C-alpha cells in the first residue's frame, strides 16, 4: 500500500501491526510586506484574504509531505491520529506543524 496519512486513529480495512513512534513535520514560511498589507486591508473591510489562504494551503501540503517522508524513513506505511496546527509569529513568519503516530499496517485477516 502507499503511505496513508489520516486524522483518524485507525485505517478501515487494515489493522495496525506495529507502532513505530511519533512523527512530525514542520514548515516555516515567510510572508511579504504586500501580502501583509493586503491581508490587513481585507481584514479591515471584512473580506477573506486569499493570499494568506493560499500560503497556508501551500505550507500545510509541504508539512504533510515532510511528515510522510519522515514516517516512510521509519518504515511506516501510514500515519494515524494526525493533528495539524498553525501559528503566525510576530516577525511575519507562518509556522505549520503536523504530528501523528507512524505505524505499519497489515490488511485485515493477514
């Protein structure tokens, strides 16, 4: 099976054969002055800020990729119980974190 990443504690159709440990991914991305200005302007008029949304989506995808690579290096074919978190730091950096449990799955009945 390919690597499965899920927020659930198990994967339907598979049993957890081995727990390999906690795995994490983290990505810090900078934002630029124009994006900050547009975000402040959009916040002021009550609009959504697509620039920040795109940046958050990009960071989340990179973070999950990193999480998956680290899990695969541990011999995992899945990561269960994944939790995502993000933080905007005072210096304009955006931090996205993902953590979960790397596991080895076996098909049900194996």
